[in-house]
C-alpha cells in the first residue's frame, strides 16, 4: 500500500497518525504538511517592513511545519515501512489532491475536524474537499483508532461490492476484521414512494434477494481471512446506516461514495455526505 498522511499538528491529525497502528505496513508512506502563509493585510505598513514581517511569519511557520512532521513520524508504530517527510507551501486541499494523484497513492489518511454543517467551514476547507475530489481512497479519522476489529460496509450496487472487495484484497489492515455487509432497500417514502404499493410477498422476495446479495461479498471477504455477515434492511439508506453505526459502534465505516450511473452518483453522494456529517465514526471511502 502507498499512503499519503496529511498532518497539521491538530489533535485529529495526531489521531490519524496513530491510526497506522491498525493499517498494514507501507510500501511507501509520505507524511505531508502544507504551510499556508497568510498575506499581510496592512496597506499602511511600509513595503520593506511588510516584506520583513512576511518573511518572519513564513520562516516561523516552516519551522513549525517541520516540527509537526517530526512529531508525526515519531508517533508511527514500529516497522511502519518506508517513510518520507515533505513540507510544502500553498493551499492544503489542492496540494493533497495533486500529490495523491501524482504519486498514485492507494490511500490518503487524514483527520476530520468537526461534525455537522455548522462546522463545515473547518471540516470542508480540507478534509471535505479531499473526500469529495480525491481519485484514490480516503481514510477520515474522527476518533482515536488503535485496532480495527468491527467494520460496517454498506453497499448499494454490484460496483460497490467489487470496488470494496478489490480494496480489501490489498490487505490494508494489520489484522483480520469482523465485517457486517449492509444493503438498505429504499422502499419507504420519500426515498421510493412507490414502495408502499409493492405487495408484501414481493417485498419479502426483494429482501431475500438483498440478503443473498450481501452474502456474495461476505463469502469473498471470508476467503481473505475476515469474518463477515450480511444483513438487509428497509428504509432511507442514510438514516439506516447512521442508525446501524449508532447501534453497533463499529471501529470503521467503509463505503464507496458513488456508483457509475448518474442516478447512483447523486443517490450515493447524498448518502455519503449525510453519513459523514451525522456520525462520529471514522470513515474509509473506497474508490477504484
């Protein structure tokens, strides 16, 4: 696995660093800190003084950035694999995305700040941007993680199951997991109003098919050494996923953020966004 760990010195980024205790050793692990030097908004200040102040601020922030990188490296577990530290200047979200693509990273790991739309100005500035636009998988660490034992995997379509299985084949975790594969049949208003018109016998048949659908992925995950069980529920997908997270308290939620179809992109995108903002569970978004 090739990892990109984005750190900024916050408690959340320290949690993201310590989460490598649960991840498999790296083929390549780059620790990135991006220094975004603010402009000096004092037009009355002489040009020379403003320049000196800007240089002083930039140097102080670079030194702090190096300290953050050293701290992150010191918190990695024993035998983390090949580790490199990199300090960059610029906008964090843009640089993380560009570096992840240029380096062909398998997984971006970073802390996620805040829950709910009110705090999205903080969360959205970096974490939400990376989650939304990254071409690779993204691990948003919301809570301290030392081990990944219980994993919840919601799937909507076969493409989701295939992508998640391919990710697990990369052996991203140090130890086998107990995995629940969840499929939610959207048979209730307002997700699927016509669901109320479906005969009960046909609904039972659909639920039976949904359970078999989850079992196919379970069998493949078991071949990789994990314990897996499937379950199917009826309801609004985002609400049911959040409810299941709150009830079972998994260590990690693994989802694929969108399907290939236009409808699927909108549907799963809205579900993912809702789940991100309404649970405090760490989230791993799988992309092909």
